[in-house]
C-alpha cells in the first residue's frame, strides 16, 4: 500500500482520492496524535481558494470536533500564515487544506505542530496507522464536544507580520505580482503597497476554479511579459497557497529559487546574519549556485527533495536560510516554513541594500543549463519503475558519458503520478537528447507519457 502522506502532506483529486470520509478521519486522527495530552485542544484550520476547500475543511473540522477539539477557522489564507498564526494564537496544532501549485481538481491536507513546524515522518506515520487500523476514538458528549470559532483578524495579523520582516521601505520600486488566483490574492497587494512599492497585481480574482490556471509560479509567462512591457523593476509569482515564489528581473527573465537564495545568502553573509556561513539546498539545486557560493566562502549543504527535509537540516544544525529551486525558501529567523511573500520581501531588501537592479543581482549567480522532463507514470507502477534495471542502466551509461561536466537526477514525485528526469550540463541539446534516451524506458515499459 502506498504511503498516505507524501512529501507535502496528503494530496489527491478532491472527492475521489481525497474524500470527505478520509478528510474526517485525518482530522480525528491528527487531533488525537498531536494533542493527546491536551484535554480541550485548539487547532487552526485554513484553506486556499479552490472550490473543494470548503467541503474538505468542513470534514476536517467535524473530525477534530468529534474528539473534543476546538477549531479556530482562519478562512482562506496562505499556508505559511498557518505556521505563524499557530505560534501567535498559541494553538496546539494547525491544519491547512491546499494542493499548493496543482490544478483546482486536486486538494491536500498538511499539518503543523503548535510551534509552526511541518510534521515529521514519524508523526505522519502515527496518524496514518490509526486511520489504517480503524482505531476507535473516545467520543465526548454534551459540553465536551468541540466547536468552531471564526478568527476574523487572522489575515490582518499575517499582513502585519509580513510587513515587520522588511528591513527597508520599498518606495521607488515598481513591482508586478502574480497571485495565482490563490491564497495571496486578498493579501499581497496591500502588503507591498503598505511597504511603499508601486504595485501592479494580476491573477488576483479567484473563483474557486481558476487557481494556478495559466498563472502563478508554475506559469509565469504572462508575468514575464507584463514586467518587460511595463516600467516595473521586478515581478513575483506565487503559487496557489503562496508558500513559494518565482521572480522575474526588469527585463522579464526568470529568476528562480536558486538565484534568490544565492543573492540573499550573499547579503546575509556580508551583514553577519548567515549562520555558520551555510546555505541549505536540495539535490535539485543548480551546479552554478553551488560553485558561486563556494567562491564567496559560503558552505552548501544538500538534502533530498522537499522543503521539509531542508527545514529538518536547518533545525538540526541551526542554519538560517535554505530552500528549493522551485521557490520554497525558508528564512528560519522569520518563519518556520517556506513563504513566498516573505521571500519576495527579502529579495526587495537585497535590491534596496545593494542599490542594484534585479538582472545584475541574478547574473552574479551563474546557472548551468538544465533539462527537466516530467513523465506521467501511474502511481500503481511508479515505485516499480523507479527500481527498474533497464532504467538505471541507461542512467549510469549517461553519467559515464557526461563525467564531471554534468549530472543526472531521476526521482518520483511525492505528490503526483510523475517521475522527474533532470539532467544538468554544459550543452542544452546534448543533455536534452540524454534525457529522452532515459525517458524511453519509462514510455516503453511503464506506459509513461511525457507531461507537457
């Protein structure tokens, strides 16, 4: 049986893979595991803008209340707000309904503990075990049943927090924001305007269906055009739950998470704020970033893919910044999870501190060509495919041909029926051909289909 929790909580097609019955069980078991020593636990509940959010939130709330927990409903709000508000409200736990960057038919459930940290694999396994075992929970009656409290000021309190993380005002800077028709849509314009920036905002009219549709961090094309055509100095695209950001420079060129981390780590080192002179990245981060950090005297520590693993390493060793190429960036002295708007604010602080344009800052972090091919492979055979002898024979063959001038990384997605084939090297055409050579095995043996 596949593990219920992936790299970023439970995720699937709402009302199919992620049913209201399963959501209720997750609410019940999660409340029990996370607050088993608390007589009347208080659990935050939030969601993004997708249509199924109300349905699944109601099911989660029912499960939590059924074991005596009180639900503090913060409504539509970014995922990183949950981590902050859990601490602010002194809650026992928090749970977010979101499928992040995925299309609207998907949804997901992710838990945070009372300190605002995503759950460890061990805690998720305990929740999953209770669900799989059909554990019978004690059901309180009468006055001991939980109830739902509406937190009316949650969004304003999160906005105030974001603004408090800025070291400068941004007067004189023009910013284009792409809110992905998601959880940042009602917040981002106010935050950046209050900080002094001139703001153009797009994809900020969610209707429950248009979240991440041709917009946001996975589809920044229109943002690039708008920045290049306007007087803007920089653009930022968030994903549906606003825990990641992809930027563009003033010419409309993409500035990914690697470059954002690199420019922020460089300034933090110069200001004495980079703990142990270390940046934490995943194995997906670009060779160019790692080489540039070495030149600057900054150590680079690698983890497996997933911002939760970046965070675990940061906590273990006391590091201050880490993240992913995809735009999940954690500033641990400010929040306990990736936060797209907070990361955008830190990037604008770099521009203000250095007096440099975004293009110049990005150019200081060289990026080697990468080719990433996403292959749809059914979840039922995904793990078998990842252990296939022929697949690994081709991977090793390509690695030998590339030598020290490149690398191959093949991994199964923890949240989708995908296998990702990534190659990095000095020649884009060459690594593209190598990628297709490897993907052919998935197509021929496992009915894989390249995702456009």
